[in-house]
């Protein structure tokens, strides 16, 4: 068998004052990419610099090279403080390399599906121990669209300046390099295909884990609500004890400039692109270890090694489930005769109590 680097299972979150010329997640990603050199198609999507240090934003792909094959993209590290998402994706990449040494079913699966990884979208921010990129912009709020209703003060995105958190960037300015690169990768690798999924890993909101999907800018229904409801139902049936709430992000709050709203709206009409955000609730980690409140990393990441291991185990099934869902899409995607019924069920399940007067759901989505 091919020798692979040992899986540390737990990466130590690094506060900004600990940072040297690099950081642990970045080096771990490079180690995995090196070990998978003959498996992964790796490229540098862009480069970013902070205080004289240059970091590459890597993408890695594996599986079918057929441009019509279904695909799934895994993303993390958009917010530099949220290291656990990057750790999860890197852990999954390493696991795939180990499985490829013996798992014949995985080899067959990869003959007809494409996996795309972008584990550290914002390496400059992660090195510096800050949520934003080195220019002070919150990349998750950097797309040009505005929310259609009120957003939470500051947290929904603001344009006063980078000295306050959740800065969207200057109005009318080009998107930041990292966010524009993510959207380019989505366009080239995912939304140009007949069918694709995306999962973007975050942390820091609530006591529970959530899977959110568009929209964040509006409470109106997305076009592919029936497909999302079918995917949610399939997850509940195949993993009946899963820990996730699965809902539109607008059921929680609205925000300006959401990258995945923008990517979804820009997808060609001929494609079916379903982006999701995994929001790992960090408040439970803080409740179990209140001292984490005194560390910027601790607010968004588990600190103790056994809790990091638990988080990686907890979400591994979700990543594998979504990979299988992409592989088997033709078996579960609703056909024309099912979509109207699923749209009504989805509206009743997610939206009826959230819709405001005058904002009616269209059952023929």
C-alpha cells in the first residue's frame, strides 16, 4: 500500500499571536495534496498576500473528467477564524486517499462523479487569525446583491468600513480576489454541469448544526425548492438520527452579498446547481469549556483534542452522503410530475410561517 501521512485527527487551532510564516491547516493541506499527487488534479486558483507572506489558494479535484458528469464541491475557510471547516474537508480528503487503496466501490463511484475541493478559501485571514480577508472584507458578504428586507445590524453586512466586522467591501468595487476566485471555480467546475452540489463549511452559530440553502437575500422561494426537499427527505430517511436542521438561510436571518445566493442565481438555466452551507454550532463547545470565550479561535472552533475528533467524526457521514447523492442523482431527482407535489410539501414545511403578507409562495416552483 502507498504510504500516507498519519491523520492527526485533531489540529490545534492557532491564535494570531502564535502564527509564524505559515499555519497548521495550510501545511496539512499541502501534505495531503503531495500524498495524493497521482490522484488529485491540483492547481493554484489564485494567490493572496498578507504582511509580506504569500499564500496559494488551492483547489483539488478527483474523479470523472467528463464535463457532463455530476459533481460536488466542498469548500471551507471563507472566514479565517473558522478553522474547523477546513480541518473537516482536509480530513475527508485524506480519508479518500486511504480508501482508494482498497475500496473498489469508491473507484467505481469516481468513474462517474467529480469531487472538487477548496479547503482554505481565505488563507491570509486564517494566518492572521481574523474573520475577514487581509483587506478587512467579509468574503461571505462580498457579492454585489443587496438583501430585499431588513438585515441584522452589522451582522447582515455593512459598508461603513473594514474597522467594523462584517464589512461587505466598497459599493461598486470589484469583488475581492478570494471570493471572485471561489465563484470562478464554481462556474468552471460545478454549475456548468447538468447537475452539481456544493457544501461550504462554517462554524459559530447556535447550539445545533444546520444545513442552509439559498436564499439569504430574500424570503422568496428558490427555483429548485422541490429538489432541496427531496435531498432533505433522503438524508432523513438514510440517516434518521442526523443532527442537522435543514432549511433556507432566510428562515434564520437575511444578509447582503451572500456568495452562494450569487453563485446560484448566476448558474445557467440549463443546469441544476444546489449549494448548501454547513453551519457547525459552536455554542455547545463554549458551554462545555467556557474558557474558549477568551480566545478568538475558541469562539468558532473546538479547542480540546477529543472534541475536535468528535466533530470530524460527526460530519464525515454528511460529506459521504452528499458524494453518494451526487453519484446517484438520476435515481432521486424528482421528475416533472413530482415537482409540483414536492413544491407544495416544501412550502408547507419551510416557508408558510415565514412568509410575510403579500409574499406568496408559488406552488409550481
